[in-house]
C-alpha cells in the first residue's frame, strides 16, 4: 500500500500573439515552437503511456489564450507550414552531416523526431484540442483553467474585472474542451486575500500557491506542505513543494543543467551561413532558433562537445529515478507524523519540458512509468482525486503571494512597468460604468442595444488583452520591450475608441468588425460580468429588512423536516437530529418544524433543540399523497406565522428534501431571509429515471426547490453532480457536506444470547439494515446467499427494516430455497440494530442507488467489516481493500466473489474494519460537519444582508 501521493502539475500558457494580418511575426513563432517542442511531445508521451496501459496521473493547466490559439485554423495552418519547413531543414542536415558521424547521428535523431511528430499530427488532423480532450477523457489527465488573459489578479483593481477574467477563462475552457474545470492556475500563482471568495462564486474547487503562502498562513497549518488548506471560503490551496521544484528549476543543481543534456543556446539558426539557413529563418534575415542544436551543455565555460542522445536518455531515466527516490523519502518521513497520506505537489511551466529542457518529456515519461509500475510508497494523483479522498482540510487565511522573484509582486510592479497600472485601473472603472449605463438604458432604443452590446464585448476583449501579465513580465526582464509596449498601447487605444463610439452614439460597425477580426478570441464574451455582483438578490420591497432584524446574540435557524426522531422512516430524520443537536451545542438556536404523526401537536426541548411537532391538515394514507404533503406544509407556514406574531425572528431557513419545499419557499418570501436546502436523495436516482406522473411531480418539486434556494447542500460529490446535471443549477451554489455518525463509547459486543434468540447457529452472519425497496438491492443479496450455500452451509443473513418490497423478498427467499438461512426482522430499535452490527461478520449494502449511505458509516462506527456497491456516495466512503470491500453495482457475480473473499479471510476483515473505524473518527464527526454547515449559514446570511442594503 502506498504511503502517499505525488501530484504533477504543468502550466501551459502563451500570450495571445496571433497576427492575422501578417505571417512573419516573430512573436507568433513562439506558438509554433511551443507546439513542436513541448505540447506535441507531451501529448505523444501521454498517448504512449495510455497505449501501454500505464494508469498515470497528470494535471495540466492550459490558459484560455493558448487554448484559443490552438483551436484557431489560421494558427494551425501556419504551424503545418512551420513543421514542414522544419522537417525539410532536418533532411538537409542529415545530408550535410553525412561525413561527420557524431553530428550526423544528432541530425538523424531530429529528422526521425520531426517526422514522427508530423505523422502524429496528420493522424489527428493537426488538432491539438482533440488530443487534449482524448487524454482528459481517459481520466489520467485533469485539465484546469487560468484567468482569461493570464492577468496578474492581485494588481487588478476591481472585483468586476477579476470576476470577468475568471468567468471568461472558465467559459472558454468549457466551450473548447467540453467540460467545466474544477481547478485553476492563478496567473503567476498570484493570490491575494479575498480572491478565494470570487473563486468560490465561480465554482472553482482548488488553486495552487507557492510554499511560503502556506508557511505564512494564519493559523499555521498543522500538516505543513503535505496537504492543502481550505481558505475562509472553502477553496483548497495546494502548495508547490520546494524540494521537488528545486530539483528541476534550480539554476545551480537542477536536472536540466546536467552536462549531458542538450545545450539550448547553440542553434543552427545562428551558426550556419546565411545562404544556407535563410529559407528557415525570418524573411528579413533575422536569425531565430530553428530547434536543431548539436551540442550538449558540457560545462559553464569553454568549447561545447557534441550532443550524444543515448547519454541524455540515460540521464533522463537516472534523474527520474533520483527524483522519485527523493519523493519516496519525503513521503515516508511525513507519513510518520501526518494523520493522512501526505501529498507532494510538483508544479512547473509546461514549456520547460521539451522547449527549454529538450529531454524533459522523456524525464516525465520515465518518472510516471517508474512511479506507477515500481514505486511501493508513492502513487500519482490529481488534486481533485485528493480532495475527494480527503474533503475535510484545515482552514486558514492566506497572505498575498506569488511564485515570482522573492515571492511577492515585484516582477509585475517595478520601475520598468509600474506606469501601466494607472491606465488599466482607469479602463476597468470606465468599462464597468459603461456596462452599467447600458444595462439601465436597455429597451429605451431597442435597435441600438445589439450594437452597443457588441461594442462593449469588444472593449472587454481589448481590456483583457491589455491586462495580460506577460507585458509587465517582458518589461521587467527587458526582452522584447517594444512589442509588449506596442501591444499594451494598441489594445487600450482601441478600448477608448470603442467607448467613445458608445458615448457619442456613433457606432461604426465596420470598425468594430475589423477589431473583432484582428483578435478573434472569446466569441462568447458576456459584458454582464462587469456588472456589480449580487449573489443573493432580494425583493425590492424588502430592502430594509436587514436593518430591522432583532439583535439576538446567536444565529437562529429554522429547520423544516417531514421526519424527526422518534418518527424515522429512513436516514433523513437521524441526520436532521444529529445536525440540529450539534448546532445547538455550538451555540445556535435551532427550531425544527416537523410532523407529529398520529400524536397530538406539541412543542418540546430535546438536547437543546426546539422541536415543534405539527399536525398535518390531512391524515397520512387518506387521499392523494401530494395533498398530505401540501397540508403539512400549510401547517408549517401557519406555525411560523404564529412564531413571528410572538416576536421570534429567524436568520436562516434550512429545508430538508422536497417534502417541505413549498413551506420553505413561502417562508423565505414572507420573511425575506436566505434559504438553504439539503437534498438527501433524488427521485430520479431512486428509480433510475422518471417513469410515472407521481415521480415527475416529485422531480419537478425538487427542481423548484433547488432553484429557489440560495444554497444547496448535498451529502456526496456524486449527489452534487446529479443536482447540477438534472436541475441546471450553478455548481458554485452547491456545497458538499457529508453525513456523519457517532462512534459508540466502549467496545461491548452483542448480547450473548442474541444468536440463540434469532436461531442463527454458529456460522458466519451477514447483516443488512434499511428500507426494503428495490433500490437497496436486497434481492441481489438473497441470490448471492443462495449461490454461496455449498461453500458456507452455516451462513445466515439478517435483514432489518420494513418497506413495500418486504413480502416479495420473503417470497424470493423461499423460491431460492434459503428461507431457513434468512431472518427478516422488520423494524428494529437502534439498540438492537447496534447489537446486530457488532454481531455480524459482514454488513452488506448492495444498493442500486445510494446518494450517501449513512448505514455504511454506522457499520464502520461499530467496527463491522463492510461490503457495498460501487454507486453514488458509497464509493466516496469506501475504498476497496483499504476500509472495506466494493462490488460492481447490480452484479450478483461480483457480490458473490467479494463475499467469498471476506468470509474466507477473517484477518483481512479485521484490518478493513479497523481502518474504517479510524476513517469515521477523522472524516465523519457530526460536530465538524455542523461547523461546516454553520459556516454556510454565516456566509449566506452575510451576503444576503449586504445585497439587501
């Protein structure tokens, strides 16, 4: 079993240097060189790993400007010509060097390499985007985004402009690559306090920072660099590992400086005579790199020696092994004191691999093969996978930081480039004002709206292009200064021209089209991103609600739940009780409105929770089910009105599932307070689709409730994806907060006479508890017990719970000739359920659908070995072979195989159960989950009060 993880992260970025009006722009050549020397070789490495069955992991951030160029037909056609010329030059070099064996060997290497790349490109029709999609779909490469034009966000003045950079970047990524990114590479790793809120609003789960950002966090991280930190707005910050970085980046002892590697700075574009090289450099005779270089680094001074590919290849393999061994030592040391598997994050510019460091792609190839195939202690992982495994992280405030020189912002703000920002900041303010004015004027002159919108979209593009951090970076390094200044100046000149058109009302659409053609990126630009943001809009009639709220000292929460102990049908009632109890113990005033069942209405205080048990205006089982639900909701609304008349004010509504949705939405409207909804399960998932009118009505009720809610809490990442997919709500509106469970005190076993009482004999016992409905998969479990009868004749199955499938399941047990091996107990009290957990050899939950699976946690908490289906939230709880066993959903053969494995290996069962118990204590503690929920309350309530004023 691996002790820890390595996350390899590459950041691919180039500024937008497409020049449609000319094909001899030196800066556009940057794209062709990067494609030929870095991006294509990396894609070829990924494809070869996949074809060899190597289950590697890599995270690749591709900036929106680079993506836009990689999908541009003009860029691709020009690259095709560039590649053809490079192959032609390599062929000429092979002929020229035929009498010099050492040089000839290198020339042949280049010809073979460039021909292989050309063949690869032709095979995929020169579409690098399709290559990126292919490796993404493999699951081995996670693609993430960046700010739209790589703007240095800490120096952007307005939230609106930052938000636009983030949203346009995400939109571009989703449009081109077909999926919404979970993570982001902040340009230059530039973070500033408050940026995490905007990332959260944009639906981003994680980003990367330099190591000193985590070192200076407040409070200090208890896990150091070996785990991410959650910011105050619950976005994960992953720290770049210093040791891993230094071994590659260091100018003194980094791998790329090894004397056997190829020398970058000796290129035949500068070494060959002009008559020979002229067709392959700039038409005006400006010498440029061709990519053909014959020397190795050799040493810092003196004559360079010939490059020997075989030596370089051996060094790449050696360095990959060296790098991995250091990560193994790091992880071994950290795993000795860390409470989870440590993570090392190694981040680099993608262009280092292949362009600057010719052997870089080989190094990565060897590294990933060695890690996957040979390492016993390190496993490759993506940040998303790590967060799925460890969703709960320490929380801290992070300082402003970058990965630039000296760790802060001096690269992008100094005497060479500081003059740029007053122009950018003024432009930001002017664009925001113009967009606001346009929004207010909409509809006054309908014919004008479209042309004004088109002007504003182009103005936004021009501003974003001027905001590129590349221009300030170039000015800092004093490289192609003239080009950077000209680009910055030209974009702002066009920006002001566009705003002047709007201001004067004289819009020249032909001129606008000319600008659009010159820089055809971000076709789906939305100028409304520059409008002031309101995450939670309120009714205008209630603008002063926040000011009139009572000044009670603690937040007051109104929970609505159709079930609550002792009236419990499934896991929802228990979850509501545990959450409410913990919130109350943490100082929140919690009122729960729930049905009284057949008992009279009453109020009571239970474990600090104010419970209001209400009688529905219709009896359960009489007439239409929806009518009963609606009448219970009416009773809830009336009860809240009574509480309001008695002077009680509420800060937040927390609804649990669709059955209380109508009341929740009505109370929200009447009281003008935020609404959070927890979706515990979905009708679509219960039935593997919507098949009946009743199911459709429930599905529509769920849709309406999630749309009206200011925030939606789900109990698993699987459920989060389902809610977003089925109801189309924004991902940033969804919080994943697991259900929890209490670990019983002590380790007392079951009653000594329990086996005798249930006539279970002395053989192994399987235990299932839950509602007896088809989605729980009990029919599969019965068939599995039947198949295992010959191997385990004394095997017994205990089934606790009731439901509409009870009689059918009993009949099935009879038809399978196992009625004497199965005990159907019906509903059991909690105490007896817990005894059965402790008695069982394996708890089995072969669900066809399970949004979370709290019964799995209950088994784990009682130290019961666990077998579950690979479905829904269960797959987020159970890790096969580590804390339990997992079967393929709906597959009886798989269930039989896993049961056989567990029943034959009591030691393995015990090991799995011990790890499961440890996981419960670390990840599923109700007190911690209640704090997460309370933080959602706080953020939502604060945001709503701000919007109201």
